[in-house]
C-alpha cells in the first residue's frame, strides 16, 4: 500500500514539488560536464517513445538556447503487442494492423516532440523492424539476404514516412543510414542506448551507433552519451516520482564509464510529462513505467575511449592479459567491465558470468580476451563477435568455444580467461572495431554478454 499512497501524494502535490525540484541534491552522481556547449544534438531512439524517455528534457533545453536537434527513430515499435491489441481489440493482429500501429506510433512521436519544440522534419524514421535490430546486427548483415519482420511480414519498410525507402532490412542498410545521418547533420553530441540495456533493440541500436560513428573516421568524433531504459534495476523507484533523482544501477558503475546527471529546469520536467502523454497507445499498459522517467534529472553515461595496445613481437600466446607484453611495457587494462552475478542463469554459475573484456593487437592479429568469474564451462559455448570498421567496409566474425578443428579465428581457454584471435588481414585492417563476448547455452540462447564496446586499433 505504501507505494500507491506515495505516488498519489506525488501526483497531487506535483506542482509544489516541481517548484523546488532542482534544489534537491542528487547523491553519488555529478552533473554531466559540458552539456551547456551542445549545439548540434543527435538523438538515436530504438522505438517511438525512447527519445522522450531518455532525453526529452535535454532536447527541449538545447533547442531553447538556440541549438539544433535531430531525432532518429530506428523502428516504429510496430511489434508492440500491447499497443496494437489496445488499438484493434484483436488477439491476432494482421500484418496491416501492425503497420497501422507503427504509423500511429510515428504520429505519437511527432506530437510528443512538437511539445518539446522539435519540428516534424527533424524527426527521421528509419522504419527498421521492431524487435529485429539484434537480428540485423548479428545475423542479417548483407543486403542479399534481408530480414523479414514477423509482424509486418515486410523485408523493407512498408511505411510512407521512411528515411531511406529503398533500404532493405539488413545490418549493412542500417549502419549506412546512420552514417548518412551523421554525415549530413554533423552532430557535436550523439545520444544512443547503453550496451547494458537488456532490450535487444536497445543494445543493438547502441552497437550500430558506435559502429557508424567509428566508420565515419572523423576527428574529433562526436561526443557519445549513452542512456538506459530497460533493466530490472532501473529506473528505481517505478512510477511518477518527479522529485526523485534518476541514479545509475550500482552494477553499472565501474572504472570504464562516467555517469552524469543532467538536471532539468522545472518547466522541462513539466513539458516532458506533457510530451509523454502524446504516446497514447503506450499509456494504458506502460504508463506507470513511462512516467518513471519524469524526474528532476536525466541520466547519461559517457564511455571512456578504449584502444587495443600493441603487443611486442614474439609475444607468447596466452589468454591471460596480465601476461601480455605491450610495446611500452604498460599493463593491459580492461576495455569493458561487467558486474559479477549478473548472468541470467545463476545455476550455471561462475563459468557463464563475464567480469572483464580485454583487447590488444599484434602485428597481424586482434586479440580479445574475456575474463569469467570462474573457470569456463565446457557445456556452454562462448562467442566472440567483432564488427570491424575500415572506412566504408564492415566485416564480421563469429567464433565458438570449445574450438572446432579449422575454426577461425583461433580460441584458447585458461582458467577464467577465453582468448579469441582474429586475423587483422581477414578483418580488412580496420582502424576500429566493436566487440563483445557472450556465453550461450548449446542451443545458442545468451546467458551473459560483455560489450559491445568500441575499440580503436590505430
Ligand atoms: Zn524502446
């Protein structure tokens, strides 16, 4: 009973709270530096509503001080069963029903963004398949074999409002569209989903964004800020509590990232609430969750740039990075850290639980080593996936452990470490790569993953 009462009190007293939101100190998390200097903000959202949930207040404030904002919405959220069933009162919606639902969600985003001051021409709908972007990233890269949405039955956008109507549903198409947007808009700051968001469209959209930024090969790169929407431990508490600070999950606070809050002006908190009400198809079932993002602050994570150090020639091959010899004799530090005990299957235990990821390069190879909480488990398979960037070229490799005869690249395990070695020539001598390691059941379902993280290889 306590929580509903609190929510009611919060709702009734919201105006009073709104009047003194910014005076309440937020513990643990500092104000994100240099948000005042953002002039050209590009926001990448997996679905229609993430743009406002994550950063509606910042969007409004950048526009208010004369900056420019462009919004990219990757899918139209047309697989959202709750929205569709509420709209059509049908148990088995048809492909056309899903497409109609996606069109409605596009309109809702335009209405919501208008409440924040975004012109409709500044919202770009890429119209890729809802709940399909992970498949594009991992499996459907080439245009020759496009992905087909199980909802709309389409392998290419069926929506009138589509950024690139000729694009087929492939990873190559999506990264190419994102690169085109980056080239045309030339943002100084890009906001995209955090890789630790558990929704596959969210982490995949974040991975695509990192790859597109790296593929541009521009210096300096735009600043990248990451946001969370879906996790069991975020946001806390759930519901409409605008006076409460939005804080990062403790599991995601580590040495590779900087979390910062963006404190909203009171009018921005209020306008964010107005904007969220525009998502009428989502509100009946998800309203409580969506309103959890109306807070005194928005929250971003700034990943530190990561590089793969060069290893000295004649390096002994070992999965343990503490034995790697770098050219400048400095120790190899993780490019990503992952909290222990976060794998979805605790009974498989320490062998399915990643805690750190390392990268280095020799003259001819890229080495990726993952550290588990315990010894690797031969009943599981481990997959190291690398998407390499070399100008416009994007290469992809997948390996399995235990290693199969002749499998490329080569893998080795030692205690809690698993090493995957990729030939740089086979990857096309990339200047950067986006990398991850995952532990999977033999059938392929992922138990835990570390990454995706962008690693510079120059
Ligand atoms: Zn979403």
